């Protein structure tokens, strides 16, 4: 179905290698997102997928894969030659999980013979890798953003995977992303629920259509878990801490 930083302040801060929780009321609103729903700017038009709200930005196509009941299994933003796959996961109240998740992704790639490199990016430490797919070599850039009881994982493909300055409108989408974690207790690292807007699901069912379209998934990335991704297929089978 198609729909056509370092961060200053924030609830969490990082000083050197120490991660700690800032007292409620003492932190300034973040300069840009991903935002928690409690601190998101108002008056912005967004596509509401439940746990994720994606800003509507000209030229950016939101591709989702969903089952007939409207449960979203994968979200990919596409702009030109670039794609950004998004996932959002439950995290502990007092600490982030991106460091651990990143280590697991790197190990998973290494076990499959793929070297991954850590680099500093706008959101902190990123992971970059080049994987072999049936279509040839593909560059991937993994980012993570730890928020209050959630983590957003993004995977860039295309020119933006090599040069972040070429992400164009996709970085604007990421900066405007809103996470609605909800208050329900969830296991750490469980994917937060995503759903198509009810009107979209109802229209598709009325037309006798299945609300599903395969988006361009990042090779070797399982959309439901932040770590332990399926490895790139072989032939014949590939917040950071808030500052």
C-alpha cells in the first residue's frame, strides 16, 4: 500500500560513556526528533501508524507491508534513489539499548562474512556495511535513537548509506518522526505495534484488495527485531543516546 545531531537536551543525556536519566521537568524539549509523543510539536501533518507517526513531506513515499487486518509488518520511506527502513522497539525506562543492538547487528554480519564499520553520525554511533545480494553489492547504514522506553532503528540504502549529506528529505522525515510508546508493559526489544489507519484498511477491504505491498527491504534486516537480523543471502540464496 503506498502513501503518496547531535541532539541538544531531551529526556536522556550522555556525558562521555555514562548514560543517565535527566530529571523530569529539567530537560529542554529536543531540537528535533524522533520525538516522544509527549514532546512532539503540534500542527504537523503526519501519517499515523500507531506507534509511529511519520511526517508528510513532499516527494517522500511511505511504503508499508501489512496483513489483511491492517497490521503493519514493515515500513520503508523512499525518496529518489534512497530508502529508509524504520522499526520501533520497546526499551527499559532507565537505559538505552542501541549499543547492545548495534553489537548484535555487527556480530550477525561478521558471522556471515560481512565486515561492518562503526562511525560517528548525527545521532551518535552508526554502523555501516556492504552486503552482497542477488542484485549485487548493497551499502547499508544502520542508525539507532534511544528514547524514553523506546528505540527507533533506521537502515539507509542508496547514496545516503555512504554519504549522509545525500539523505535529502529522508533525514527530515527522521527528524520529524514521532513515537507513541503507550503505557502498556512490553518485553524489552519487542517491536511496538504498527497499524494502518482504519479508513485505509476499510477502503482496501471494500475494494476486495489485500492491504499489502512488498517494500524494498534492507537485505539481512528482520523488520520485527532490532538485533539478530537474518544474514544477507548467499548464492543461490544476502537514539543513539540523546546528547
